[in-house]
C-alpha cells in the first residue's frame, strides 16, 4: 500500500514553503519528521505538529492586524 497525499494547496507554488513551515513546527514541538512518508509517527505527534502550525498562523494574522 502506498501513501498518497490528497492535500491540495490553493497555490501549488507554495508547496516547498509549506513543507519547510511544517518541518519548522515539528522541530519546535520535538517531533522528528523526515522528507516523504511519516506514517510511523503517532496521531498525537501529528496533531501537535498541526496544532503548532495553526497556532503560528493565527499569531501571524493577529500581528498583521495590529
């Protein structure tokens, strides 16, 4: 069974930047992500990476509104 990424970006050219952003957030929360397949991480770890990404996006928006 192969892993298939069904996530679509509104701006496909942003893929590389989003991958870097995900890696930065993973490092911040102590999750060891690697390029490609990461099916060996727990749901808790994946959730902490996603949560950190959302937190940083909200902070960025709030700072831009000031």
